[in-house]
C-alpha cells in the first residue's frame, strides 16, 4: 500500500478532528482519498461518506453514485447520498453549471458542519488543483485573495491532499487497485479549468517542470500578506442571506478596501467569479448617491443605501398571491409562519375576509401603528428600507391596503388593543 498519499502536513490537519465527512464523487482523486481513510489506519476518528449526485450526466451520474455506494456497502462505511437538480437550480438562479454545482455542494457541506454531524468535510483537492486555482485567478486579475489559492481549512472544508501531486495519486490507485470512474465532462475543454488542465498546463510544464510547486510557493507568500491585510480590514455582517458592509470601509487604504469587499462576496458565495474590475466598480460607490447599484457576475449586485453597502443576489419579483388562511406561507423568498411566536403581533379578528399574502405592488397604502397613512413606498423610504429589498417584501393585504408588512410592522388597522380577544404572532424568515 502506498502510505504516502497524504503527507505529514495532511495527516496533522485531519488529526485535529475526530469526526469527518468525506466528499466522494467516484472520481480517482476522491476514491483514492476514501480508500486511504478506510485502509491506512492513519486516521483514528470517525468518518462517513457524502456523495452528491448532480444529475447532469444521465446514466453516468447514476453509475458514479452506484460505484461509491458499492464500495461503501462492501466495507460497511456509512454513506449519505444527495440527489440534486443542478440544472434547474442554475436556470432559476442564472448560474453557470460549475458555479451552481459548487453552490449546492457548499450548502450541503454547510448543513453537515453546522448540525455538528461532522466537524469538517474532507475534499480531495490536490496540488495540481491548487496550482490551477492560483493560475486561473492570475488570469482573472482577482488580486491577492486569488493568489492565496485553495485553503487547507476554511472552517467548513479541509483539503489534506493539497501537497500531493497527481503522480502520487495515480500510483496509489494502481498499486491498491482502487475502483473509480472518469467524469467525461473533465475532457470537455469548453470549461475553463479543463482547458487549463488539459491543454495549457502540459505546455507550461515543458518550460517550467516545477510549475505546480512554484505556484504553491507564490500562494504561500501571498497568504502571509493576505493574513496581515485581513487582520486590519473592516468585516461585513450577514443579514438574511446578504452581506452588509459599512460604507466607511471605502475610506480604508485600497488594499483593505479590496479585502473588505472580498469578505462580503465570500459571505454570499460569490467571491470566486469576481475579478479586479468588479472590485473597482464596488469601490466607485463611495462617491455615488444612495440607491446606486453595480452589477457583478451571476446576478450579484451591490447597492449603496443609508451609509451601508448591500451585497446580494438579485431575484425575480414573485407575483404569486395566496389567501391568508392557514399557518405557513412562502412568498418572495420568505417563509411566513403564524402562531404564538414571532416579533409582530396582531388581532386575527380584524383581518377581513379576502386578505391575501403577496409581495408589494404599485398603489399600495399603509397606515402605521399609531401613525398616519401614506403610500407603502413612501413609508419604506421613511424607515430607510434598502431599495433592492422592496420588490419582494411579503405583505398581508386587502386590496391595496397593507395590513401586515411581514418582518417590519403591523398596520394600525389590525393592531392589538383593549378590545382584542385573540392574539396571533407572525414570524418571517428569509429562505436562504
């Protein structure tokens, strides 16, 4: 058995955790990783396998899944399979296939780690993946963040093979007769990474035989600089699936500005596809008026509003309408629950028959609790509600009268008072 699949640094990394989930696609890299975990005896903790079927390649996707399942069943390894509609997700969100698949995997991995089922998810990214990542970021002009390459431990995933080259993996596979399947899409050079791997890298290696380790050294130096910068830059906060950064972050030195922007993009899973030109466009918001937006790749927008920068993915307006009958509703990307918990309380006996749950519309009016009546748009302006969030605000309405602005305020018409016999509460959550 080739015990050097994972080097000393990788073994030290996995030894920090006693419960891991292995992300296994069925390809040679992840199958080698799985076989090593099962047979080497080097990892003393517990582990289970996670396989994500993207359903992009028909029978081939199913065959990958079957390979992983058979391997785990024969060895008594716990396996969890996720079957995902990546194509539909990409169509709905306007993502490229690679980006959409990556977002879905990250969602699954985040759920696993946040639920404490595993402390980290282990992936099989290796030295060539690392080098390709650095070089792709160089070509994109993505700055020092990109030069740092792939992190060994990002708080959700760990990558113990980053110092392992492809030759070592191939040797391990052959010596230990590890089963695997090649994903035929890996040979499609219409994908940028495939072109770099299959066409560009072989040419570069003829001139620079040690290009992978040279790029790894560059990334190491960039990481030192990045660590210093990151420790001194302003950080964004997460709010309902969006990232919010104080506009004063644009008063920082340029390197710190860029780092704060990258941090915000990272929070919404959009950092990978943003280049230096996009970062500069965000910086330009410093001297723009409130309500100004800049557009970034894959439906990402950044809006300046009331001294803050909002980073979010633009969504289509939800035109659905549902009778306000029952306890749970889904509209505008929000989940609304009626019951005994929630910040806003109202008198259900004051809700007229025919009230509906929908998003806001032109001509809507709103009477504030113990306040005057005005257009709903003017009300939102008065309270400083960010313009980009307004179209999909879920409301309970009767005609053009807003009775409940979910998550914001109750109309005076349905407010609790001394005549109230029953109190209901409404809870609103963003479906991230």
